[in-house]
């Protein structure tokens, strides 16, 4: 499993603790130093079954600075993915990626149901 996180993010720390407490092996990847690229995002969005909007960090400064709340609806899927790939701070975190699961954000109940122990 791959945990894509921002080291200063309290929610990411909770997710990491949850994985550790449940004995789940994972690799960490810093979303700032090694942000997801366009191809990864395209694959993960398709596999997740979620709307691309779920992958945006809507509470982040960058999202607000770019006024994306008003712009996303008029953008194509391709444009949204390209934008996400430009800056890890635009991507909702943590992301947990495995062969059969893509989880966006940390909701303990959802992770408990979806993550193989």
C-alpha cells in the first residue's frame, strides 16, 4: 500500500497512526516532494469510481487562491487532472492506494471497511 501524505497534516498523521495501530504495511510518499503526476491521477480517479472533484483539497489555501470553487464546473476532466498534477497542495490527502482500493481523505469507518488487514 502507498500512503500519500503531507507530513504537517494532522489528518494524515491520524491515518498513519491508524495504519500502524492496525498492523498494516505501507510506504509513505510526501505529496509536496513527489506529487502525483497526470497519469497516476488519471488512473486513480478512474479506479476509485469517484468524481474528480473528490480529489481536490477544497479546504486548502491554494484551492481558494485560485478561486477553483467557481472555475471547476467549467473545466474539462482533462483540465482538472492537469491542474491537480501541477501542485500536491491541490490534492486532497491522505491518499491510500492499493491494488484494489483508492481512498481519498481519512474517514476511519471507511478505511476500516475497505482496508485489508
